[in-house]
């Protein structure tokens, strides 16, 4: 999978400036946790990288290829980014297997072995494939959403608060399953969260976004032991 590089990324909605010059690099095969309080611009950053929103200024590179700049705009579908939202948003009228292959070209949709491979990757029994999503727990549904996002072998995976709708008992187990699946797939991933313990436990690196600016990017232990500012200290200090 690819690495991701952002340079001087700005995003405004009319007069409302949300991202104020974000420079960021995510290494190939690593998971970056993007941590910040509500309203700091995390979802906007993720949606802009995906191509759902157009950047106001700056560049986005995926795997060394520029997908956005003043002159270039590669549309969302062509960026090959897997996306998992808060709710997972599975199609209720399709089986789990049909959900997983939904984004594949039609000739690949009948490949049951690919479904089985992906169910195994996310730690679900193969028998889940024939069931409707509502028969699965919330955590299992999020694993299916990840399997669906990984099915087309995307260059990057973006996860927007994927555990926030789960109750505490399911959350830890689902986090582990998702982390394992991403590692096995060799995925480069960005996980958006406002939960400090989630960011510190899952991120190879953690980036702290504050009012549209990245105020620190570091390995979890460095961030915890050597926060660069009072904001970071107060934010990550509560976690442990
Ligand atoms: P976070 O994910 O950190 O909670 P968001 O990226 O969702 O933050 O939102 C950051 C700011 O951008 C908020 O003030 C929000 O109201 C604003 N915003 C997000 N999307 C839009 C939009 N489509 N139009 C106008 N303002 C938006």
C-alpha cells in the first residue's frame, strides 16, 4: 500500500477556515491516529484526502503520485481509498457477502473465496457471509465494513471514528480485530478519533489536530511523555 503526504493543506467553507496549513506524512503500511477535540477539523481533513471535498490550497500525494494541487484534481473514485464511517453504513437489504463485494468490478463479485479471505482477515466466521447485517453485533458490523473497504485492495484506508457507536465491552475487542486486520493487509491507514486512549493504543504515530493545525506528530509514548504544549498535555494526559 501507499504512503500519504499532505503539504500546506487548507480548507475553508466560505469564510469559515477549517484547515490552516496541514503538513503530514504517513508511512507506507503504518497507522496514523488523527486525534483532536470535536470541531478541530479531523473529518474535514479525511474527507478532503478522500476527494469528497476540494482542498482550498495545498497538495495531496498518495504513493508518490499527486492527486490534488492547484492544477490537479483526481476524483474520489480514482484515488482508491477505502473508507469506514462511524456507523459502517452496511446495506441492510444485502447479505454480508454481498456487502463485502459491493465495490468490486462485476466479474469479481462472484468470487466467494475472496469473501472468505476477507472475513478471515477481519476475524469473522465464514458462516457470517450468508447472514443479513442486522443479525450481527455492532462490532461485527464494523468488521464487515472494514472487509468491504479492503476488498478492492485500496491504496489507503480511512477510518472515521469507527468505534464510537459501540458500547465499551465491544470496543476493545473490535479495535484489536481492526488493528490486526490492517496490519495483516499491510494497509496504510488514518484513524480519526477524539478518544485519547484509542489513539495512543492503536496509532503507530499520533497526530494532534487543534483548530485546523497539527500541533504535534509523534509516536504514542513520545507524545505522552513529551507533549509540546499545554493543550497536548491536557488532552493526552487524561488518557492513561
Ligand atoms: P471534527 O471531525 O474534528 O469534529 P469537522 O471536520 O467535522 O471536525 O468540523 C470542523 C469545522 O468545519 C466545524 O466548525 C464544522 O461546522 C465545519 N464544517 C464541516 N463541514 C462543513 C461544511 N460542509 N460546510 C460548512 N462547514 C463545515
